[in-house]
C-alpha cells in the first residue's frame, strides 16, 4: 500500500511517499510560509517523480497540529479532500509527536515544541522505550516557563526539539540546561516520514469529523467568554 | 460546445461553505450551502479565524452532499471550479486547497472564479444574458456597477469609495441595537416606519457612478447620538425607513442613469443586499416604464452560494482557461 504524508504545521513544508514502510520519495522545504500555493505542487511533483498516480494512493497521513492555524488548515484540508475524493483512509497525527520522533534512536525523554508567541509554546512530552514512543503529557499550549517547570519536576535527561530552538535557548534557565540535550539544527525539523511510522499503529479517523488540533480557542472566542463572565458577575 | 458538461463548484470566500454541481453553466443539479451565521452572531460580525475553522469542518461534508444528492459519479464531472477571490484570505484558502486536491485526485481541470463574476452569473441560472448588460452588485463587501459587452469580460464603471452598502446596513443596525446580521432587520423595520428624517445622499461628482456610504452612516450615528443627549426618544422604524430610502435612492438613480447611458439590454442585480425588499420594489418601480428588463435572482441565489461560481466558471471552461496547481487565494482579486 502507498501512503502519502503531509506536514504544514510550521514554516516547514514536508511531504513523503511510502510503499509499505519504505520511503520512496520525500520533500522538505523551509522557506517562509505560503503553503497554500506550494503544497499541491510539492505533492504533484513528488508523485510524478516516482510515477505514482493519484488512484494508487492507499492512505493519507496528515500532521493535525498544533502549529500555525493557517498552516494546519491547509494540510488538513488537502489531506481530507484527497482522502474523500479518492475514498481512502485518513489518519491524523500530532505535529509534536512527529517532531519528537526525530529522537527515535535513543531511549528516554523527549520534549518537542513550537513557538506560540509571547514566550508561549505548543509542547508535548514523550518517551522512547526500545524505540517505541508514548506520550507522557498531552500536547498543550503553555508558557515556556511552565514547560521548564514540568521538565524540572520530571527531573530526567531530556532531548529538546524545536524548529524555534534558537529563540528559546536564550530563555532557558541553567537548571534546564543541565537536563537538556540539544542536537544539531537539522534534527529539529520533523521528517514527514515520521507521520507514516506513527500512523502504523493507529486506526483510520472519521474523515468528515477530522479537524485541526489548534489547542487554543480563537482570540475572539476567548474575549467573548471573558466579556460574558464579566457580565454574569454583575 | 455541443456536449453537456458538469462543473463541481466550491465557494468559501466569507461565512458560507458551499458546493454545487452545475450543468452547462445554466442548470442547477445540486446546490448545498452551510451557513455559519449562527456562530458569528454572538460576535456581531464575521470573525475571520472562526470562519476559517468552520470551513475546514464543513468542506468535505458539503462536497459529499453535493455529489450524493446529484447521484453522479466522478466520471460525469468535467471540471472543478472555486472562488479565488476576493474575500477573507483564510476562508478562501480552504476552498482553493480543497478544489486543487480534488482536481488533482480526479484528474479534472481547475477553474478559478472571481466572486463578483459569480454573483453576476447567478442570473444565468434563471435567464439568458443579452449584451450589453449592466450589473449592480450590492453586498456586505461590495457595491459596484459593471458593464458587460460579452461573456467573461467585465468593465467596472462605478464602485464604493468607502463602505459597501451592506456594511452601512450592518453598522446602522448596530447603533439601533438590532441583532446581526443587520440588513434584513433594517429592511423589516423600514416597512413599519415613515421617511421623516432627511439623511444625506452622496451623489458625488455629476457623472460619477461611484458610491459613498460613510457620510450617511455618520449622519445616522450623529442623529441617534443627538437624540440620546437631549433625552429624546428615537423612533427606530423611522430611522430605518429614512436610512434605507437614502441608500436605495442613490443605488437606483445611478443604476438607471448608467443603464440609459450604456444603452443596455438587461439590468442585473446581485449580491446579498439584492435580497432587500425595499431595494427590489424601488428598482422594479424605477424600471417599469423603461424598456429595459430588470433581473433579480431569487433570494437563495443572491446570498453567497457555489451554484453561481459554477455558472461563472462555464465561460472559462468553454475557453479552457484553467489554473495550475500553484493557484492561491487572492483576497484582493480584481474583476476584469
Ligand atoms: Zn458575495
């Protein structure tokens, strides 16, 4: 079976094609955004390159977020539309789990995160045990300080992975620096193949119900709830 | 073109997720619209981020219904059309990417459509076009007068310099404490009042077909503000009637003048505000004595829908003007 994977959750665009568990094509670019015009050409080019026709696809795996709202919407929309029109299964995988998978070769704790602005991050904590990944703490939107506190309370060596690692290095306390291993820059980019490897153990999602995992309400909704609360206090 | 053809069309430019199948650009096979109005009501207007989230949730559901209710197979679909712009960028992106993915998966040509061209071609689902024709487009985002001398060619002869007519309706409705969306509320209230207040009419320069509604909007706000300061009661119905009369007067006179000057064979009205009964009645009144037929589509074709996109796409389909896979949403797309 042929699997197509799509990850547009950050400014990195990733697409891969696998035959069973074997990689046959892959494309990663990191130019700033505009996934909307670049995702479909990337998929078409890659499929043409390895002579795969759309109707040969057997499964779509997509990074569902968290990440850039627009980015994950583009990936999820394309994935859903492909799966719907080709009538094939779709599986959504956490963008953070896919990034954490970069640390597969070493057992232990991994923390993957994306910049969520104002010193906040979308972060997940995972553990590899004999090459098998499990989630230690569900993906969440929290301050970088709060994330550090959680890692310190676990108090174990941890691999930190983030495409925004440079920005956060300057914010790290000495305590966390003692626990953390920060690999070379290229490791901080999720390989789109990871999505397919993670999806192997998962059953298909309900196509129509599948939505991006934003991990955060829209700002208008937050403000509306606040105003409503204030109103009811009076 | 002798053979029948079917276009699957998608529209997501604002707060409706819509899909439709159109035969030969003239006949609706299916026309599905999922409206988000309920969800935006509490915010008093369309919130772009919320609109985008809804579009992702609805897009395949709406498409699925369009295909299922048509009882058609993919082999029978000849092209995929989608609104390229103008509109909310995050909302447009969903339709554009869905259309590209489906067109690629099913090996169909991809047709990008201008949203306003769609509003004009909503009329082709009811009547044949006769050129030259004049189109008045009035909606929450647009107020435009367009002359067409042939299919697919648009000459904008007038447009709003500030607020769109529908925007003015929504803003005035807000100062009158009417619920969102304000247009239909004002229309309803206007039927109960009398035109007792003299609000300004922006005619602009003598030969101009442009519009301006911000002055009128401010006049209404000032009027209400003054009344409130003097502790005088406000007759909301009279405000609604007077305001609506001011908008309608300008729309109608400019449309009529343009229709005569350009010697058109048809006048088409389209866009959400074309649903306004005050405007419809006054237009019919104004054009009654003229020889120019006036065409206003039924309400469900005035508001945003994908059937109109499929109709407008037929012109591009016949000319084989297709898009590449790098097609992107274009929120500021210009009609040519
Ligand atoms: Zn519209």
